[in-house]
């Protein structure tokens, strides 16, 4: 029985991986990760963030420095590739919620809740 469940789970995972929402999400993430502009903005953000931590020990961050950081964040957040990832992720999550609902209906329990690692010492 355990082997049958594992086989079924693998088949489900393979079908999920081949679904349009998951493929589109993976493609959107790959496009995001491989985009030169995104990589430059991200690198600049992390560099500035690390610099800010050092600067704050010595002096206050200037408004100009804050504005530059805000500009980088705004550019990342408004970039079309960021939007593509968020939209693809939402569609994939819709599919996963639908799958959870179907599995939960069959087993008469909340599958995702049961499958999630416990975050409490007393559950």
C-alpha cells in the first residue's frame, strides 16, 4: 500500500510539474533570475543594504541615500519580470489550492494542514 501511495504521489507531482501554471511559473522565475537588469538592481540593492548597516554605525543615512535605495526597490517592484513572476505564482497557487481542495475532499481532512510541518511544540 505504501508503495502505491508513493507511486501515486510521484505521478501527481509529475503531472503538476507539467501543468501550464507550474511551467509558466518556472519560466517566469528563470527569466527573472537571468535578466541582466534585475541582477544589476539586485546586486546594487544588496550592496547598498550592507553599506547602510555599516554607515548607520557611524552616522545617519542621508535623504539622498534613502531616495536612491527607494528608487532601486521601486524599479525592482515595478519591473515587468517581477510582475510576471507574481502573476505566474498566483496562478500556480490557485492550482495548488484547487488540488488541496480535491485531495481534502477525498480524504475528508485538510491535506495541506496535515502535510505541513508542525510549528508548535504542543500540536
